[in-house]
């Protein structure tokens, strides 16, 4: 509080920079770091590879600190199928409502451009699974990548929760929806 007023954090989104990747790697949640190391063999190289292979890559910040980096990789341009990936810091847990809202809005934007969005998370990562289902992804089959099993999730126009999206967008409040542009 400052002068009896609540000071609200500033949330921002911007195209990802090399500095963002370095800050994320320093503050990556232990769970995410383990999964990245297992899946890619090298955390920093895995993140660089994900960023380099993505059509869109954005960084979400809280008060100028990197909270997450996410990207979209095109799997099949003809069928309109993309893969959404994300790496997070503990800031996402502190501000999960903000980031969930932005994710719902972004998912809706993606479904305006693509017909299917796929995401995966390790079977043992219950928080990520719950979050994917919360924003409208439908659980799919288990897939194996390197040494760990992942649960796949799919989002289509038919599975997007329009009522939840409307709830996130109603009224005036302090949350700002994600504005996306191509990188």
C-alpha cells in the first residue's frame, strides 16, 4: 500500500528477446527446469530451439520481471494445426488469474487463425494439466518424449469455453487482454 492506496502490479507482453530467455532460465520453476532438461537434454539449448522454431514468441512480465515465455509452432500449415508451448517462473503462480485470462483471450485469437491448438505437459505436472483444462483444452492421449510421458491436450473452436471467455472479458477491471502481433 502506498498512501492508503493499493499499488497494482504492471503486466506487460512483448516479443521475446535473448535477455528475456536468460532471465527466464535463471528463475525457471524447478518443475519446468527438470522437464526441459529431460525433454531437451540441455535447458538453455532447449529453450533456444523452441524460440527459434516458433512462429510467435512472447514474454509476459510483472513489474518488468519475466514471468513466462510462450510460443506457437506451426505443425501443419495446410490443416491449421499449431503447437503451443510455455515455460514459467513462480510469478505465474502468484498472478495466475491474469495469466489465465490472457491465455483464454490468446487461445481465442489463435483459433481465429488456426483450426487446432495442441499442448503437452508431463503426466506428473498436475498444475499445468489443471491450467490447460481450465482454459479449455481437452485431454488427449499420453505421448512419450525422450524419457518421460506427457499428456497431450487439444483446443478447437468446438472445445473453447465461450462462457468462460466472456466472463474474463466482462466489466471494467485492472486486467488487460493480450494484444498479439507477429514476430
